[in-house]
C-alpha cells in the first residue's frame, strides 16, 4: 500500500501535459502577444497613446528603437495587455517623464 500512496502523490504533483511551461526571462521577449502603449503620444505619429500592437516584445522594441532612444521610458510603457489593471504606480512616473521630455522638445 505504501507504494501505491507514493505513486499517487507523485502523479498528483505532475502538471498535466497540456499546460504550457511558465514564462521565463528568456521567452518573455520572444512570446507573441498583444501589447499596448500606455504612454503619451510621441511626436512623429508612430506611437500613440493606447495603441495596441501584435508581435513579440523584441519586435516592438526593434520597431520603436528611435522612440526608445529619445524617450527610454517608452520601453517600459509597451506592456502586455494581460497586465492592464495590475499596473504599479511607477508607470505614472514613466508617463510623466515622457510627457515632460516631449514638452521640452517643443512637441
């Protein structure tokens, strides 16, 4: 009986084969998904407030490399749509930094 109990415990701890692996640091940037830009509209018209994009985080960072170079916080404000509603207050700080930098540039 002890053997059966051990087998049951081992089986109950094994996750079902249909569950995807949890995200890791290495696959977060390569996972395709929907991202939303929650920062202010950036001059130039390519990056607008609340715009939604599909692709990988890496693709978005490459596509908006110019904007990220001008306003580094842009990278932090391109977030997966799945995290909306759980946004820490630090995102308000990033938003304000970009808005202030845009004003300083005259935009």
